[in-house]
């Protein structure tokens, strides 16, 4: 691996040649200049790691040359050559921004030591800066891994990428392995027409990156296939496209672009690559979690349906309760994952009836005391059935407490008011409404208006007032009732 690039500025030709020979033998790539103006022009043509310059020169002195190069190459470091061997001179050079000094006359060992020390210190500073910059990314990794909602996770990734890379536009595309197409799943400041873009593997920048499995940094002057260059959409002055990989499999790409200002650098590419590595694992985990949860819910919902099927009067009961409960939750402004939790709890709320005899479930008249005690146990039985399944932990309290009452006289735990989880209060109302509006062996189906009127009598005692209002709004908004019944529904007092 070649060593660092050094530009040497010295108006004394003998000293200049000496420096060149010493540093070249040490393995550095050396460019020489006899004055500050030549050094500045050389630095404009190619970046240097270190400027080794005489302090006193005609025209521009060493400090003026260093400051001029720093304006367009802020990462360059400087070592001063001085003919005055004094501590004061060294201190002054450091105050002026130099990273080291060497005094004339010097030996090869002294020159190499001064240069090596300055470069090593700079390497350590850069590494520390890089590690400090990575700290927020490792914190974001924790956030990513704690998010199991794929859409929420994708939005977190694009917002983090925009902030950390100071990009103007960001998009995250995921790969559909069956169709071989990439689609935009999350974006910031992307033109509307670009959000619906579908790109095949191998086409455009994103497709190229997916096929190669390698990141791409595009700046002005980057040598590139003309077809890829055209895909930059002209207005972008700088772009990054980084694959999201799980092991050796590419699952998507992260696109970042700037419309002006400082272009992306290698450090931005490294940062984006780390971010994409963390994001890819988190996305894959969230997908697997979702598949696993759906599989569990599917199996248990099948059991719940089997319970409904034990009695033709209750066929479809759990599905309808789940539907009503989800609509109520939306009306109450709950977050998407909370609505989903309530919906799943609605599907599973009667799973505990596995422990209730078919004779009791189908009994056409009132249950006796013993039968009623068994029936009242079904919420607790349901919670125990679900308890070993960690994926369903948020559902368990809703299943357990959906027969609690606001006045504290419900079961199984006699909770009251806001002690009862909101989801359980929602299920209680949805369950009661479904039962009232469906035929049962012990009573005919009520009309929705009749059911609402009866439910309102129990507001504050059995039912939560806000949940009841939300049910009424959901029934009207979702047009679940015929218009003539919707407009005649009793209003809350």
C-alpha cells in the first residue's frame, strides 16, 4: 500500500532535493515546489496529506501557503522547516496551525521522525473523529432493532441517513426477489413521480448496485458508464447508492443525493455503509418477526374459529368483534400497531372458551351458578393459553380483561375505570355490540339502533364513555349501518 502524498515547498534547491530524496526513500509520494504559488497549483490538481514547507520564502511565506491550501483542502496537515532552532519558534509554528517542525540543518532521521509524528497524530485524530461520528449510528442500531414495524423502521432509516450524511434527498428501495424489481418504500424530498419508480436489477444506478452488490459514490468527474451517468437525474451534483445486504444477499438499496454544496466524500460512504448494514439486519428481523407473528395468529385464530364453530349462533363472532374493535381504535386515534393489537385481540378474545363445555355454550336458557363460574373463567384461561407466546404479549392483557366493568364489578380481576387497559375497554364494547346485534339461542338479534340505546344505559358503569362515542362514530363513518338507521342512532347524552 503506497504511503501518504507529501508536497515539499522550499526556495533553496539543495534543501528541496534533499527532502525529496529522504522522503521518497521512506516510501512517501513526493511532489516538489520552489515557491508557495507552485505548491498551491499542485494541491489544486491533486489532494495531499501533508505540506512540508520552509517558513521564510519570497512571495508567499510558509504560513500563507498553508492557509491558502487549507481553504480548498481542509484535511491537509503542515510541518514547518525553520532555520531558527528555538523553543519559541516551535511554539509559534504550532500556534499558527502547523502539526510539527524540523530545524535546519536536519538529518534524514530527524526529518522522517517529524513527518511520521505529524501524520500519526493526524491519523489518530481522524480515527477518533470517525469513532465519535459512529456513536450515533450504534445508538440508532439499538433503535432499529427495537422496532418491529417494517414501515416505521424504513422511515427511521431514511431520516437517520438524511441527518447523518446531510443529504438533500433520500430514498430506500426494497427488492422483490420474485419480480426482480426495486420499489421505493420510504423517501424524503423525492419528486412525486420518482416515488412510484420500479427499477429492474441491472438497470439504472440502484439496479447496477444491486447486481454488483457494491456501493457507488458519484461526484462530478467520476468515471462511469454513460447509462449510469444519465440515471443521476441531472440535478444531483453528488450521489451515493449503497446496498442493503443480509450476509451475501442484497435486499434493497439506500439512495442519497445532494443538489449542491460540498459533495459526498469517502467518509460519507463509510457512514452510509455502516448504516445500511445495521438497517438491513433490522429490516430482515422485522420481516421475520411479522411472518412469525402472522403464523402464530393464524394458528390461534383457527382455534378461535373452531370455538365459534362449536355453536352455529356464534359463527364469525370473533371476526366481527375484531372488525368493530379495530374501527373503534382508529376513531380513538390509536397508532397503527395499537390498532393491529386490538384487532388480533378481537380475533383471540374468546380463545379461553376451549375450556368451556359445548353444552354450556349452546344452552338456550340461563346458565346455573356452576356453569356461570366456568364461563367467567374463559378470559383468564385465554390469557394462560397465550402466555407462552412472547410475540403476543401485548394481546394478553386485552384478552384477560375484556369482561371487566368500569365500576369494578367485572371479572376476572375486578379492575375499574382506567385500571382496565384501553384495548380491553374497546373489546368489551365491541363484544357486547356484536352479541346484541347477532341472534342467540336466548335472544333474537337487536337492530344496531336498539343495541346502541341499550349500551348507552351502561355507560360509566359497564362501558367506557369515550369508547362508546367512538363506536357510534365508526358505525356512521364506515357506513356499517343502513343510512336510515345511522341517522336515527341514539346520541350520547
